[in-house]
C-alpha cells in the first residue's frame, strides 16, 4: 500500500509539472506571436518574448530550445487551426467555387489573427513564388499551400472553368490576391470590414480567372 501511495504521489507531481510546462508553452507562443508580428523572426530577441510572456528567460529556455523551435511550434499550431477552418468548407464538387470558398476561409482566419498575419507579411517576398524570407517550417507551409491551391485550380481547369488559364498560374494569382488584399487591409489600419473585403476579393478573382480575354479595347 505504501508503494502504491508513493507511486500515486509521484504521478500527481509529474502531471502537475507537465500541466505547468504546457501553460508556460502557451504563454510563450502567445507572446512570441505578438513579438514576431511586430519585428519579424530575425529582429525578435528571446528576452523580448520572455518579457511579453511575463516569464524569466530561463523558463523560456526550459520550455523551448530556442527561437526557431518557438517559431515552428507557433506555425504548426496556427496551421492546424487554419486547415480545420478550411476543411469545414471543403464540401461539394471540386472546382472554382469550392476553391474560392476555401480562400475566403483562409482570408478570414488570417484577419482574425492579426499578429500571425503580420508574421507572414513581414517574411517578405511574394507568397506565391518566394520563400527567401521564410524560416523553418514556414517554407514547408508556403510550398504546401501553393500545391494545394494548384490542385484545386487543376480541378477547376478540368471542369472548363478557367478559360484556358494554366492552373499553376491561376494558383499564383489567387495567393497573390490574398497577400495584396490583406497587406492593404493592414496598411489601412484594418479600416474595412474583413467580410466585405473578402467578398470583393473573391468576386474579382472569379471574374479574373474565368475571363476568356477575347474582348478588345476600343479602336482596336
């Protein structure tokens, strides 16, 4: 009985330590998102993350091996949530409308997480073609995102919805639209309603991607 009691006490203490560590990790991730959003990966020191989290630098290093691990953990957490939001809209026949619905979900997710949005905007380069400014798992996220959207555009092309436009070019146009509309929204200090803004973006994308381009300017 005595051995069983000691085992139970040890297990309880271990569980309490693990709960505390999980709590610290969440504090650190929330703080890091704010700091990375303000300054980007390279310019954010670990002591700034610790200060914003309200923890000692030693506690931060006990929770994560360094800034790169924090960055990757934050991206994994946000991307899991983003994919779940997109899956909720992933219904119906593959094609342009289904893809535009998914893009709408991506837009609104990023708008609802402004610090995470700014993390990605601060990476620099074009989301559709450049990963030079990306770090760690962010490179994989961007590359995978392009492939998923390209596959969606291929499905739309197979249904004859892209008016002869190459699916990978169409995917690049869609991702670039996300970046441009969200960048302008941040630049305007989020003055517009995200729902109205994403409605405008998807409407214009639909017109752009399905236009045959056969009309001529006046006088031609």
